[in-house]
C-alpha cells in the first residue's frame, strides 16, 4: 500500500468473488485484507514523496480499515479514492482540509465531518452509514455526491446533519435512502439540489427533511429518477425505463427558502401523520411545480410564499382543511391536466376555511389579466358567498336576496332580466289603475308600459310619471318600482362597465 501510494496506483485486495467482496455483505474479511487506520492517516497526513514522474494518491479497493480513522484538523494534500471498502469504526474528519475525496460503495459506521473543507468534490455514492453522517458547516468546493447512499439515524434521530453546509456547485442525492431526519438548515447550494428518486424516512420524528432558510441558486428536484444502469439523472426517462419517485415518510420543512429557478415536486409522494406538514412558508421561487401525489394525511402549508408561476394539478392538493395559502402570492396559474374553474373555486374554499378575501382577489386579478373576465367575476361572486357565511343573520338574509336577484352585481344580465319581468308585470298591473291627469289638457296620452318604464329607469324622463296621479296602493307600487329601478339599473351599468374596462 505504501508503494502504491507513492506510485499513485490502486491498492486492490479484492478476491474476484462478488459475494465475498461485497462490503455490505455478511462475509467476514480476515487480517489478510485489513489495514490499520493509523497507517492510512500517516500516508495522508505525512506520507512519503511520490516516485519520479508520479503523483502520490491513496486509492484503495476491497480493503478493511481497522480502528478509528482520525484525520481531524489535518491538511490532506493527496487525492483520496476508496472504493468497495469496509471501515471497522467511524471516520473522523472535522475541520480537515482535502483536495478531493471519493468514498464509493463503502461500509462506514459513521462519518463525522463538521466544518470539513474540500477544494474539489466530496463523493459518497452507494455508501452505507450505519450511525449517520455529520457535515455541519462543511464547505465543499464543487460537488457533493450522495447518490444511492443509505444512511441510518444516529442516537439523536438524525441521518444526515448538514446545517450550514455550503456546496459550490451541485448537491446530488439521487436515490438516497435515509432512516432519520435529513437536516439542511441554512444550507447554501451553488447550483441545484437533486433528490430525484430518493426515499427519506423518519418514523421516529416529525420531519424527514428539515431545511429552513436554505438557498439553492437553481432548482430543488423532488422528482422521479430513472432506474437505468447507470442511474439516469435529469430529464424525462426514456420510454420503458422504470422510474422511482421521490418519497418522504414524515414532514418536509422548507420555510424561508430561496430557490433561483424552481421547486419541482413532480410525482412526489408524501406520507405523513396528521400533525406533520409539507411546509413552504415564505419560500421565494420563480416556479413551484406542485404536481405530486395527493397526501392522504398531514397538511400542505404555503402561507406567505411568493411564486411567479404556480404549476399544479387538481389531483395533487389534499382535502379540505389540509392545506393553507394565507398570504400566498403567485402571478401565473399553469394547470396540468383538467382544472376547471369550479374545481379551482373549491380549491380556494378548501384552503380558506376561515374567510379571507385576498386569495379570491388574487385569483380574480390573474384571470382578468389573462382576459378571462367572466371567470374573474365568478371568483369574486364566490368570494361574496364565502363572506356571507361569516355575517350575522340579518346581513346573511340580505346577502341571499342580493345573490338570488342580481348575484351581487357580478351577473348584470340577471338584473336586466329582473327589470324586464318587473316592466311586463307592472305594465299589466298599471293598465287597471285609476290615473287622473295632473294638469288637464297637458302631457302625453296614458300608456301603462311607458309609465312603468319611466318609473324603472332612473335619470331618464319619458314624460309619463310626471303627468299622471296615482292613489293608495298604486302610489306605493310606483315608489317600490322607482327604488328597484335604481338598484337594478345601477347593477346593469356596473356590470357593463366591467365588461368594457378591465381592472
């Protein structure tokens, strides 16, 4: 191994038998395949010079490293690549400095790497960590790779604790399997965070993913991954390729996060208890793709979130009372599949069990801006109906009258119909009324239809109402018609104005 280090070549102790060489299998590896951790640390921290024309590096394969590998605070210059190896005890690298480190398909009891610093990549694909990983405040110069890794929880219930983590480029954790909380509080990702096809499970705590105040410069992917060989990353899997969707057993917290391009939840599955949440409070992102599977339990919370494009499916939102959108703002609605207006209104009602006007007014504004004036009026009408349920009895009765007669003014055609009906009925009634002339020999001839129209139409004077005198009940009928005429004519005028002028 010493010579391989100086030569930059691989020190390989594999037998050639796949079952025997499996670092995660139950087949024991004897002393002939074992190397003391102290010797590995000696090579990395103060190893011999490289042979002439070579670059020293530690490349191990099929090796069992005994005892604790302690590199805490060290400055490791050589390139490190350890594949298919077993670590007998934990790996300690807190506050250590590396160039590039690759642990591939290794069995590790625990990785302790708080404030570790790498100039290049930190690769941990297909590794198994039996007591968790700690990368708190770590700084990764380029990429952090956790594809197909399996991480079990530590004594505090954490699988990966990476609060304050900084990654220069991508954090790829596709097909990651965790059995405890994945904590990324305050993490900063320079490009994208990919959890495609991952299964995050925390059956002993509230959250499977806990990442408030996280910053991702591009996109957070909670989407399927193709199960091709090698693993298909990104894009749409080719036809016939088996896919594995992202799944979280437990809550997800992304509160106050900043995402430069999008949060993509295509086909995501959330399995929660009643007291758990998919929490997106106050997140900011140009695009939210909420097109996953409908959660059967728990809540989806978007309070205070700011989104430009909301891409959603009607079948992705949970049932009434299981999601909240108070203060949630978006500029464009892009439904996937059928999402008719009546279902969108039901979505709003489900999201606001306690009446709030802002979600209705926001949706109406978006519909008006896209030229859907009729739909915008339907949304505002639904707002009034929802508000009516919060009013006292007298106001509620008056609200029902307004709704039944003129639909709160949002259906002006109904007011015009009422005017026509009143005109016809009243004209027939007035044809039987006693109507002496106010001034003998002056004014037009009696016409009950024109007389009724003169009463119903405000402002306009047809010369009938001021020429004839009514008594008793006919006078009361005339007064009622004048009042109804003002109400209905104002409603028709307001509706016509809304049709001609977009707000």
